[in-house]
C-alpha cells in the first residue's frame, strides 16, 4: 500500500490514479467521460462542500433530462440476449469515434 493510503480510503496506488488525466488526454475524451465530472474532481481535491453542490446540481439536471427527454440509447454498447441472459455488449465503435474526435456523439452535456 502507498504511504498515504489511509487518506485515500485505503486505495492502492492504481485506484488512486484511475481518474488522473495525463497531459493532452482531455482532448481525446468524449464530454461524457466520468473523469471530467466536476463533483468527483472537487472531492479528490478535498473540497467536500463544492463536491456536494456539484453532485446535487448534476443529479437535479439528470432528473430533469429523464422527465423531459426520451431515453438516450447507449453509444458504445448494445443489448444482447445470450443463452437466455440479457447483457450489454461493447460494439467496438468507441475507438473509431475517438480517432475522429467524436463527431457524431449526440448525447447531452452531462457536466
């Protein structure tokens, strides 16, 4: 365990670094990537009050979208029935869309 693991909920170094953005990475991600969530970033920076406010705003916006708009289909997964079990299957289209800069991504801004 890393020396500061107690301050990071007992996470391993790998878990602590999962949300870190390398230089130039932000431009490669779709705007829906959870590493861009302001509430999560504020919590990681130790600003619990701002994280709570962001999270409340995000949840309220999500409720409004669900109430006012039809359900948005997943962009990178499709539902499949295999052996009588319903599951989500990755379409493989993410990497092609990423190379092109996500030109057809039509999902609403989440944060």
